[in-house]
């Protein structure tokens, strides 16, 4: 009986489904060009992840304090300013992603160039606080724009059977960048003298390597076929799709996918105008009730993710480790690196074997509950520790450290993945870039607010009160998820649309002769 249950559970895991889907699909689909395209745009997650992992650790370096001072306010500004300008960058990307002279590739290049130049400004600030602030703000513009274009492009070019796995590559690059950022700072704290500016310059400079590689490789990838079709460039869209899929244009799979793209664009264009203008996209997003419900759900997911306290912990983890008894700046930074590695592994395991097998909604509820329990324990521990440290046992201190790492698992399977999944699953192609930009803008502004407020929150709430505050928001997030979050796991895009529309026509359903003829004759009129 147990072996039968294990076999059934294995067949239900997303990892098993991905393997089965890949085996059933034509072998040409999973070609080197597709892998290159996914890799180039997945690298857009590295700037965000690296900054999350390294910023709070860099300001703890003795060499940084010697050059810029050790003011708590200065540290908070340096950590949070990137998040503020990232919100601006995410919003401004609206005017590049879907524009005729823009597109996904040009948006990628522009965002990475801005990020790299900002990092270089920070690297060569040489104790000038104003120059460092400028570099951080300028780099943030690139971080925000890159966080929009990365998952948007991957969603649009990935085969439907493995779209979730390929979109996950963006998240994995974020966590990999976070881990590499922490350990780079840790290595500099050990091997580079604090009397040298190189101790803080190296972490700022090294984070430009991956974006530079992505920038160079972007000249060898194809533009999104769906973007090209939205711009009326049907022939270019077909050629791009053929190259990405590794199949000729007369292949049935190519013809079927092109017809689906044309069908979806045609149906969505019935909202007032066929012109893909920004004003029409705004009208469609906010005036169509079903789309408005989707954007509200996406924004609420990002809101609750920030107030669950996970990013506050990530950005100020060295200080938090100090609160629970981990002494020495090097040991705190090293523990932060282990935490980043834990999140990477938890996200990989949870996404492959947990999210689709258990479902989006149960995973979200379980993850938020784990976060809440960990916050409560840390709050109670710090309250007892601050009142009388001698009464705290060694086991309780170790459990507090363990609670932070267990918290990483809850965050990884719930509020970390859900907003990005919703951003890629919920919205039609016509308004996907707009919805992603607005969602990321909202996300970054709240991210800035929470990172800016965290040091003052810990001071004003006697450290332990902040964890109780986060636990309260986790409870609110759990109630919201129980009543409001739908289940989208295993559903097609058309059936997801049915969750938000009382009536919906599926492209797979029988079309009228008139509609079929119109779709066939669309040609370059999309």
C-alpha cells in the first residue's frame, strides 16, 4: 500500500509531469536556442538577488564603515534606495516592453546597461556618500526593469508543458545571486584588508559579471514571437517561433501555436480597438471586471509578501543573527550565506515537488502558517532573552537560529513563488507586460517601505515586537488566502480565465465558420 501511494505521489509531482511532458514532446523543441533564450532572460533575476544578499552585508564591513561612516540611517538608505528606484524602473519599463521600437530584447539590454553603470558608480564612489547614493538609485532603475522583462519573456517563449519550470529559472537566479553576493562579501571580509577600499568595492563590481554576460548573449537570441505578433509582424513572429521551437513553419505544432496566438490576440482586440496602445491596455486592465480582479489579486500577493517580514529578514539578516546571539560580523555574514543557500534549495525542492503536487493554494497556506509560527517563536525568544539572557538555554538559542532557516522553507513555497506565478499565469498576452510592470512597481515601492522602516521598527518595538508584528500579518495573509486565493495548479490558461469570468469561450472549443475564416484571413492585420 505504501509503495502504491509513493508511486501515485511521484506521478502527481510537477517534476514527474515535466519529465513526462518532455518525453512526449518533439525532441526538437528543447534545443540549444531555447535554452539560451531562457538563460539570457533568467539572468535578469541576478541583479535583484545579488543586491538582496549583499547590500546589508556590505554595510557591515569595517572597510565600508571606514570610508562612509557607521550611521544606522546611512546604512538603511544604502540598502533601501535600490528598492525605491526599482519601483520607478519597473513603471518606466511600460514604455519599452510593448513599444514598436522597444520589445523584450531591447528592454533587457537597456535595463542591464543601467544596472551595470550604477554598480560601477557605486564601486568607484571612494567614500563620497553622494556618489554612492546616485549609484544605488541608478542601479535600482535597472533592477526594477529587469525584474519585469525576465519572467515576461520566458512565459511567452516557453513550451506550455514546461512553462512553470522555465519561469522558475528566473527565481532560481535571484536566489543564486543572493547566495553568491553574501559569500563574496564574506570572502572579502576575510581576505581583503579593512584598510583598503577594495573590501567594499569588489562586491559592488563583481555583481556586474552575470548581467554583462547576459547583455552580450542577448545579440544571439530571438525576439518574443508573441510580441512580434502584437506589433503586426506576423512573418517575423513565425520565423522567431520556428527558431525557438527548432521546427519548420509547416509543422503542425508551429501552425497550431501560431493560430492560438492569432486567436487570442483577435479575441482580446474586441475590447474597443485593435491597436495595442498603452491607453487601451490601461482601459482593458482596469475597466474589464475580470482583469481588474486579476490585478488586485496580483498586487495583494506582493503586498502580503512584504508584510510577512521575509524580505525584512533577508535584508537585515546579519543584524538579526546578532540579536539572537550569533557574534562576530564574519560569522553573521557566513550564516547569512547559509540562509541564502537554504532558500535556494527550498525553492528548488518546493517548486519541483511541492507547489504543483499539493497545489498553489495549499502550498501558500502551509508556507504562511510556517512563517507565522517561526515569527512567534523568534518574538517570544527575543522578549525572554532581552529581559534576562541568563535564563535562555542553549537549546532555545539553537532553536531560534533553526526557526530562521525553517522560515526560509515556508517563504519559498508560499509568498515567494506565488506573486511571480500569478504574474505569469493570470493575465492575457495583450496586457501581460502592463500588468507585470504595475505589479513590480507596486512590489518595489512596498519593498522600499519595509526595508527603510525595518531598522526603526526593530528599535521602536524592542526587537521582539517586530516579529510579533510580522506574525500578525502572516495570520492576515492566511485568512486572505483561505477565502480569496484561487487554485490555478494544473489548469490551462483558458480554464484560469474561467476563474475570473462568468462565461468564457475557449479557443479549443468549436468556432463558427465566420470566426474561423476571419482568423485565417487575419494575416498581417493583427
